[in-house]
C-alpha cells in the first residue's frame, strides 16, 4: 500500500514523456510486500490478545467482579421471567450465557 502511494506521488511529479516509460510494479513484489506486512502483524496481534486475556483474568479474579456478575445473573433471570419465560426457560438461558464478555455474540 505504501509503495503504491510512493509510485503515485512519483508519477505526479514526472513529465508526461517520462510517464509513458514507467512500468507498474510487478505483481510478485506487491504480493511479497503484503506477505511481509502480515508476517509483522502476526506477532503483534498475538501480544495484543495475550494482554487482553491477562487483563480480563485480572478483572475476573476480583471479588467485587464476582459480586457484580452474580447481581447481573439474578437480574437477567428475573427479567426473563417478567418477560414471560418460564422459570425453567429462564434458568436454561442464563446457564447457557454463563459469564458475559465484551463482544460476545450468540
């Protein structure tokens, strides 16, 4: 991507006669650049995921977090019953949800 921007900037500065002689970068070099970027991003993404997991575990280890989760679970169960679910259905839903996490989808 960066190389493409540099090529475009260089083309804008060249006279029209010189532009006719400029050949686009071969596909192989573009592919190599993409693969190099992916190779650099992999370890960074791994470190980011590890930091996120460690942070989540630190929060979950706090007694006040367990207290808040218990309050949420009870409130969720009661709300399901108020909305018309049977006690058995509400219990099944709450049990399947487990510990809610940010970005969690089901």
